[in-house]
């Protein structure tokens, strides 16, 4: 966490062990992490290192077995009940029989908001992700990138300050991914949301983040936290600059240092 900004996420000595038929599996171990308001924090590490598990603990979709975690000063369970975050999954997970506007409005229906409030929020969030004009389309009529933007709109619809994103662009081709990275940075700049973002891509993590959390193989631990010195305004060609490449090299070194090839 930078400066004196309030903690949106605070984990202390966090651990999670799954009980399986083959015995206990330790997914997270002794994770200490504090994320301040308005930060863009990426989690990166090898497959199976607990990146998604940590995100799911923040969202109260998994319960830690040791340590503590708070979200906006509440327990993770209280934060979930108060809808303190939006969650974007790896796949867009849109209902094919609902139009884009009705997919985006689904959490608002569940919350019991008035029709007028639903219409207003749907319009605002579709504007944020540049999907105005596609309200009446169905998911199968949209490209993969547009579907994922609709998924982001749905997560933004109830206006939570915290956005949790689990490899949302991992299945998209590089050109579309670059475009959505640019749009996500623009969205973050306009909304000042706090974003926790899981990725396997070093360039994506460096391009998007104010801080990069490097995680070691299972049991997942925080092996390094890298502060970005890049400006908030980041054109794509910043990825060719010496400053960007130096940060990427440090992330790569952190991943190598934390990786055990004896697993």
C-alpha cells in the first residue's frame, strides 16, 4: 500500500489448506498483503501457485484456514454480503438467452433496484466499457472481447469500489488483449476503482499495475512485491522503453527465484 491511503484489502499470515481424498493440500501460506484505495495490483506466478485462490479468499468464495483478511475494514464475508466488490471471471459467463443489457442488469435485479435505477446503471456501465448500441444484442452476436467487456460492465453495475479480475483476457488473441488492456487502464483512470488482477503475462502485469505481487509455487506465498515507476498514462509503446523492460526483468527474476523445479 502506498502513502496513507486506507486499506481496501488487508491480509495477515493468511493460509489456506484444502482437505482432499489424497490428503491436505496447502494452497496459501503466510500471505501478508495490504492494498490501498485506487491501486491496481496484479498477482502473477506459475500455474497452481494460489493466485486465483487468493482472489477467491478476498471474495469470500474460499475460507482461509489460518490468518486474517479484511475487505474495506470488514470481514470478507461481510464485504460479500454488502456487495463490496465486483468479480470478473476468466470466461465472460454471460447467459446466452439474455440480451447484453439484461446480462449486465442481472445483479441489479437480484438487488431489487427499481426499473429506473436499473436502466440508469446499465446505461452508465455500458458507456464505461464502450458497448453503447449493443444493449439488445445477445452474447453470441458479440466477439470474445466484447463479451468480456460486457462481463466487466456487469461487475461494475452495482458500483463497488473493488474490482476482482481473474485472468479476464487470457483466452483472447494478442491484438484484442492489447486493446482491452488499454481500455481497462482508461476505465481505471476514470473510476478510481481498486483493482486486483490475476495474470500469467509479465508484460500485461507490468503494463497495467501500480504494484505487481509475485507469488511462489504451492504453497502460494508472496515472494516479491514490485512497485511500478511508470506514469499513470501509459500508451502501449511504453512497453518498448528501458524503464518498462527493467520492471519486467525484475518480475521475471522474481518468478525464477521463487520457482522450485523439484516439485
